[in-house]
C-alpha cells in the first residue's frame, strides 16, 4: 500500500525529507514484481515495466523536485528476494544545488537476495558550484549466487556552461558486502574542490568521475577483464578519457574520468552492453526511458 503524509510533514523547516522503500519478489511464473512499496515525500516509482521476455522488472526512480539543497535528504532502500531480477534507473540526472551551510544527503541501500540479480544504472549526479553533498551507496549481497552490475557517476560543476565546482564539499562512499563480508569499502572526500580537481594527485583536471562495478562469479569476470580493456582502447572517445580496469576477487572495478559527461556515459553504457550477456546471459537493450 502506498503511504502518504501531509505536506507539512513532508517538508520540515524548508527541507525535503524523502524516503522510498521497495521490496521485490519473484513469482512462480518467473516474473519479478514489486511486492511492497512505501514512500514519504517526493520520491516514487510509477510501476514496474517488463520490456524483456524473462520476467525481469525495470523500475524508474522519480524525484519530482529534480534536485536537492542543503538539509534535504533522500533515502532509498531496494530489496530483492530470492531469484528476483531487476534493472533500476532514472529518467534524468540528479542535482545538488548551491548550499550555504547544511549538507544535502543521499543514502541508498541495495539488498540482493540469494540467486537474485540487480542492475543499478542511475543517471549522473551533478554537483553545482557551492554544493555540499554526502552520497552513500551500500550494496549487500546475501548469497554466493547473487549478482550485481551498477555504477556511481558524478559531475563536478557544469563544464559545458563553464560553471566550475570551485567551492563546496563532497563526501562519496561506496560499499559492497557479500554474506556480511566486505568486498569493497571506499570513500572520497574533499572540501577544497578547486585544488583537488586541478592537482595531478587528484583528478588532474577531470570533472566527471564514474565507477562501475561488476560482482559475479570470478571465472566469468576474468573473461571480461581483457574485453573491457579492449573496449577502452577502441572506444571513439578513448583519447578524452582516463580509465582503469581492476579485478579484486569477485569484484571487477571499472573506473572512468573525463571532462565531458556524454563521453563518460557512453563508455559506461558500452561496458554494460558488453558485460550483460557474459555475466547475466541476456542481450543488452537500452531502457526505454533513456530514449525520452
């Protein structure tokens, strides 16, 4: 049942406090359905879509305000039951606007049950000049057969408009566990963005940073490593990007940095299209929402 609250409780002291909780289950028919959902504030999905014949669900996250300011908080929890299969994305980029003092917070918890598969493909998060953001994504895989493909993608400023991210603060955390054991735990934090972006020890002038993760059977991932490296070399924007491919046990980490979000996004999508058949046994078709 969809939860509702009054406008007064949705926005406390001028700040949005929005939460969305989704529980997905696989039915006997093979179809993955949204078994329950609860939301508070402007954070919803309309319904599940089924563009593929295998019963996997495609979900589109909707945040009508389109952006966050200091003090706003978005909390997302997605849980997949045993054998469930889902792809989650969004129709547009997220935004962190200029914040005078308070921090905008986004916390995402993704739970993947035994034998379940989650594809987490959000659009980029744009941090405006003067923005202050704390972004946390936690992935919890329950069993040895759970699989995850996903990415974390931020744009520091709006380079196309020559509006740079020179002041503000960003804290970004990415965590992955399987059966309670750490597979990945990393954090990026800086409060002098102009220095960090320009420095060679930092981003070397790049303003778009992305990390794609592929968590699956190590034997499958080993076969994917060389193909990802070949993709990087032959990609049409290869000269514009810095990339790295690293396999750490059962996590394949694909990092991309650049100065144009279009180039980074294109490479991420190409990597997903390459990996999907090999890891999940499915052809890769772009979610329909990406075409609108």
